[in-house]
C-alpha cells in the first residue's frame, strides 16, 4: 500500500517541481502549479460564503488579499506548495467561522464587520458623520446619484454609509 502511494506521489512531486528551488522551476512546473492552484482557489472560493464575492467589507477584503498573496507563493514556488494550499483552506474555514459568529452575535459582528453610519436623516445631512468618515459633500452627492438616482439631499429620507463603504439611499 505504502509503495503504491509512493509510486503515485513521486511523479506528482517531479511534475510540480516540489523538490526544486523556486528559481529553478521550469515553465511546465510553474504552469502545472498554476493550474492546480487555480482549481484549489476555485474550490476555496466555492467553499467561502457568497458574501466573499459580493461587495466587500474589510472583513471580506482581508481574506481576498491574504488568499491572493498565499496562492501566488504556491505558484511561484516561494513557499511549500501543499502546505500553502492547505493554509488557504484553513483561512477560508476561519472566514466562514467568524462570519457565522458575527451572524449569531451582533456584538461580535460589529467587532468583525463594522457598522453602518447614517449620513442623511429626513433631508438633513449629518456633517459629523461625513467628517468622521472623511467624506466630502461631493462624495455624498456622488453616492446619492449612483445609489439613489437623486442629487439633492433634501429629497432623501435617509442615506447610510454601509459596512462595505457604499452609500445606500432611502428616498
């Protein structure tokens, strides 16, 4: 049994250049690593919540940045191949776990995902909220035009800076 496994593993090690220095990887080895990493990344993204692909909060964007960086290392050989892919799956699992905890506990969700900020209430702009979030009046009117198809804050019942950084509008 162990001999059969070894007979399978050795050609995989050779094909992926797992015992070769990163600078010595061939085009074929790097390409095979890229293909395998692509398949693993596709599986990771499918295992992650749908929110991972939606408009990102900082919580989601951090996973995307780290995952991209790690998977690049798997392809270019600067990190051990299978442990790097395995760590990617661990991070996706951690993201799902923390998202679940945030759903169960509002307090934890606030800590991990942040909160919204009311920018307009009954046509009145909350200048303190704009200042706190480093938004100008131009940023606000841009958000109103893009999200609410309205330009004048007086015509807005409410506008919020959402956790993902977008402005949502209630007319």
